[in-house]
């Protein structure tokens, strides 16, 4: 089913920009040392995409080694292939896209990496009513597993989706479990969360309400976990494990992530698209943590789809 675009895109933009500000302010307060660099950009005339955005990046903090929050609002002459896999009738149609995307890479290996994204895309061939759809979600990638953290994160996601129907959390959780997988390794990226794409059920207004609920739930889902874990002692062993697991994160983002592919295929701003990359990562040939170790427990107990709530 497709729905005509019946929403004020200006209102969506205002809310997205406000979400970026709220999240970066909270993260600066938690970090207590580093500040976000604000990089405002605008596409030059003649480029494939037109539009603007704000990339906010924090590096070298006391709590966060790298944290990026990007807002973008762009228009293009034709949808890239990654956006028309499920909508072949819109192949080659002009489009408008806006969203907020973030990835935080903490310094302490006991604090998980987190990703969140909320977005809207509108597209339509000339002379036809535009179609609008929404996507997004959030997922958690720990380096050391804690049941308490996993349950809290998933419970917050579930509660955020509850007003939209009892089917949404189990459906979007399963979607997340199936999407964030390094298929070449047969390994989930983390403990999941929620993920949805191509969403336009019950009209554009419902889609906007949904991404607002997800965006507003991000800090309640993640902030308590950071506050619980960032003071735990760690050493070289934990750091080496963290860097290897970050390498798996990079593999997913570059090989499988549709958002990365969409941005690069559509001529987006490379620096902003790749703000999700960690500052340091490592790869080790046939890496296998010792049996029974906390590092091995991550893969055996946490990097498997589970009903956390």
C-alpha cells in the first residue's frame, strides 16, 4: 500500500533538528570534557543532490571516544537503487529525504556502542502524487554482555512502540534481528533493538508519530546504561577485544547497511555518511576468544536473537 504525502515536511525538519540538539546536549553533559564540533554544510549547485545539513561530531572525550549525530535534508533527481528494492514503480523518480542518524563509540569497553536513525523519504514521478514513507530504529552493540542492560534497552523500545499496536515491537525486533547481521560471518552485529523501513501504514501522519516516538525514546534507552558502565575499570585485554568487535561493526556498515549504500549511491556527503565509523578498529585472523571467557560469552550468549522482554 502507498499513501499520498499529506504531511508538512517543514514540521518534520524542525523536529529532526530539535532531536539532534537534545541528544548532543545530553551527551556533552555525560561526557563532561569534550564538546561537539558543529559542521553546517550545503550542497553546491550542480551536484547530484541539493540540500543541506548539520553534522555534529565529538572526538577524544572522557566517556565517548567518538560520537557523531548527523541531520540532513536533501533532494535528488532520481532515487538510488538501494531505495527502490521494494518500490520498483518509483525507480528513477525524484525524491526528498531527511533524517537524523547517530552512532556513539564509547571509550570504556564495558559501555556498548549504539546506533539510532529516524528518517522520512518522499518520492514521485512528475504529474503523480508523491509517496511518503518512514524508517528508523535503534540497536545496541555491546562488547561485554549484561542482561540488565539488554532488558532495559529492549523494554524502552517496546514501551515506545506500544501506542502504535501490540504487533509493532515483536515485528520490528525481528526485523532488527534479521537486518543487523554480518551475513558473511553468520553473526549478529549486537543484541538488536528495533528496526523498520518503508513504513507508511495508516498514512504519513502515523509514520511521523512513529519516528517521533522512537527518537524521543533514545536517551531513556541508552543514557542509564552509559551511566552504569562508564566507570568500570578496564585494561589492555578489554581494549583489544573492543577493537576487534569494532572491526565487525565496520564490516556491517560498509558491506550490508542500506543507509550507507543510499547515501553513497545518491551522491551524498561522504564525511557525514561515514560519521558512524569508529576512530580505531582491529582485525585478527581467525580470532577466537578463549572458551569460557567473558569475551567468548558475548558471542555465545548475547550475539544470538533472544527475547529480552
